C-alpha cells in the first residue's frame, strides 16, 4: 500500500434520498410495480393509498399539494416508500445479501436454497382442506400452537351476499387453527397480504408470519437491508408461494361465467396444472386453456421476474407429478429449523425432492421464464443467468 492509498479517506456510503417521486417514475408508472403494498404499510405518514379491486392493485398518493407524482414528506426527507419497495433499484442483490450474505449466482435461477423436499400435512383435515398437500396451512398452525408466532398475514375470500364463501381474495390475519383453515387453498386472483399488517398491529400482535408470492416475500428482507424502520420487525417467518402470475378478479364474470356458465357462487375449488381446473359445487369439472386466460393477467405480474419466491425462508408450490405433495424449497436456517421440528413431532411428512424430478425441472424452467420478463432497461441483476440467445 502506498502512502497515498493509506492516506485516502474511506469512501462514504451514498446517502439514501429517494422518495415517492422516484418510486412513482421508476416503479409505479413504469410497469415494474407488482402491487405488493410494501410502500403502503411502510409509509409513516399514511399518505399512500391502495385500491384492492379489479383493475386496481396499485399504490397511489393521497395528498394533493404536489400532485400524484411527488410527496411533501419526501421533499422533507422521508424515504420509507422506496426503502420498502422490492422492485426499486438494487432490490434483488440487497435482499440476497440480507438473507444469504451473498448474491445469487447466475445459474441459481430459482434463487439461493439449501434443499428441495416434497412435504405434506399429516393431519387429514389440514391435508384435505389445504392445497397440494396442505404444507402451508400445517406450518402456520404448528407455529401458532408452538408460540413461534402470534399471527399470520395471509388471505381468505370475501363472502357472497348469501354468506357463502366467494372467490374475491382479500388480506386477513389468522391467529388460530380455524382461521388458518378458513384461508386455505388457492384463488389465483391477487391479495396483497401485507395490507393485513395494520390490523395485526392494532390487535397487538408482534410475531408474525407472512404468506405471499415472491413480490410480497421480498418486502421484508429489502426493508431490513435498507433499514426502513419498525414495520419489518414483527415479520418472523416468510413463507413464499410459487407464482407465474395472478389474474384480475374480473375473470370470474367476464370469462368463466360469460363463456362457460361457471358462476362464482357455484365454484368449489380451483387449481392450475397446465390448464385452469375448476370444480363446481354441483359436481361438474371443467378445464380451461390458460391461453384463454392471458387477457385477464394482472398488470402487476407482466414484468415480475420471481416465480420461485426467492427471498422467503421456505418457498412452496404444487408443481410436478406428485399432486398431493407440496414442492418445498428450504432457503434459510430458520426455514430448515421449522421443517425439521415439524418432521420430528409428526406434523408433516417429507420425501426427497428428487422423487419428483419433473417438478424440479419445471421449477428451474419457470424461474428462467419469469426472469426473461424483467425488462432490459431496468436494473439488470434479476436477468443474470438468462442465456445470451434469449437475451438477444
């Protein structure tokens, strides 16, 4: 080291000054916004709104002083919204560093993980009520009953006028077995589960699990890396759901009912296994080609690069040939300890992921396909690993 190098001052870390103005131009109106609502729950001034309705699912500014694209509080130094956004600037490497102390390698298209398993609930009711083996429901129930958490940010469905369950997903807080099972299953329309945070806080809950797609499960590690403040601290467990896309709620009325006569009040169960599968309460079964559903793809999903929920503690999904088992991706030490403890007390049973090689191959294929959606004009790290011929 030369005398000049020894005397050089240490380079200061750049001060974070980005606020709603940058978020609005770089994420909200550019197409990168997934509607995760991280900025909404992180805003200390409560000036970011959110419409959880068909055609909505985007944050917007509530104050009029500077118009929709700037913020008085941001001009005074508030930066919470950009610190909470899992699509702003260097979000992927920052979340990687917080969780794994390294960035993912280009060949880790499904994110960093330590193990892939097949898992399912041992309890018959949880298994039958849940989706693809019921692992997520079993995990939430086990964590609540073992005092690991005191609440879960998840989703259920709004009731129909007759009081029966509908199919419009909405955020909810689950604090016991019955509430977890009420929210079990897949809807394939969007629920910004982070929005249940305020209810959890108002109820005095301080140890929470978050269940959500990749766009939502990246919120917590991004917040913590950027030191957004108190809002991220209650999230103790992050459970990710594999997700290629979700659909606007209008698909029920404009496609399922108009073309196929499938009223939402008669739908009993849905799944996607290469086609959109719908079971009705009167015993019918219908398969709908996914190409027909593309027109109802939610806007926030069009550019999302994260199929595999890469920043969760445990990522889960029902893909592959073993339809009654949950493909389970263990990513963090916390995720491993939860799975091991549940296996030890018989709450779940597991098999090696290699028992279903088709599922693992599909995981990596869909992870790459999702990354290919990320635009080349945005920060390039999410596209790392995409073959040159695809990039070009």
